[in-house]
C-alpha cells in the first residue's frame, strides 16, 4: 500500500501556530517543532498499524478505517475519532475530550513525500515527511 514504510520528518509549515491554537505552551511548542518524528506505517486492507517514534515518546496505534478510537497527543490532549479513506487520502476527524473542538487531519502521498495536514480552529499546519 502507498502509505507503507518508514517516514522521517523533513520540515514543518505553520506548525508552531497550530500548536499555539491547540493551547500548547511555548516551551512544548519549541520542543515539538524539533521532535525528530518518525512514522512507520503498515496497512493491511482497512487496518493500519502506525508506530510513532520521537524525542518525547514512542507509541503504537492500531486503527481500522471508519472505526472510532481514542488517542492522546504528545502533550497529553485526549482525542476521539476515526480515519477514513477519501480517494488516495487518509482523512481523520477527531474531537477533543476537554473542549469538544474538532481537529481535522489528512495524510497523503505526494511524489516521494508524506504530507500530513492539520486544521484546528481555522489554523492549518503541515508536516512533511520523506521515506527514511
């Protein structure tokens, strides 16, 4: 599958602004912008296994397209939601447990890059990964 493989963070666009909108403090924003995130993605039909490895934590997430699951961001923010496939894009809609606000996320392969886009409260950010 197209998403399969190991992806290493290459660059961010507007990521600190996004983290600020999410209510993440300045020190965590500075650290988060340089987390050296690596994603290892395995897809088997509509099931995904994603390993996230960064300077701050290593976690493994398993999800099935269209099925709600719970997830915590690196700063401890708890979310509930699901990923779906729209064309060749993974589209996630997650609701924060603390304030009920929605975080939208997409993952798509463009050329040799994985582009992860986040939208929260009108603030859009991108994290661009290269195959590692």
